[in-house]
C-alpha cells in the first residue's frame, strides 16, 4: 500500500512540475507572438503612441507620423476613398479587419497637434 502512496506522491509532483512548465511556456509563447507582430509590422512598438482606438508613430522630437497604425495588430493602415474623399483607414494586415473612420483620425490629429494627412487635400 505504501508503494501506491509513494507512486501517487511522485505522480502529483510530476503534475505540479508540468503545470509550472506549461505556465512558463504559455508566457514565452505570448511574448514571442508580440515580438513577431512587432517585427512583421516593421515598426518598433516602442515608437507607437496610443491614440485611443489606434496608434500614431512617434517620429522623435515631438512629431507624430500621419499614418495611423492598427489598434489591433499595429500594422500601418491605408486610406480608402469614396469618390475623392477618404472615408476610412483600413488595416493593411492580412487577417485583420480593423477600420478607422476618417473623422476619428482627423479628431486625433487635432488632439495631438498633427498637421493632417496628405489625403486631406485642403
Ligand atoms: Zn490590424
């Protein structure tokens, strides 16, 4: 009977060890996924400024880039037009459907003192 108790204790220790290793691997996986997203976007995330639902790139010296970056995957976003008017920016990321109304971008530019997108035309 004591053999079974010892066996059970060893098994429980092994389970505990595996649970810890699993938690460590899950944390590693998460940080690696973030790193991959950062490298794929070609932009160090440290330079991105949180503008609410999206990001703006810090150009240094207090300037911000006019290109919005996706609030989900941090890829650069591209303008989409209706006639000649930009209506929204969409994420350029393959598997990402994030879209940003043009109005939101203009509001953020005003808030952060960015001159405005070239697409403005005025
Ligand atoms: Zn995205």
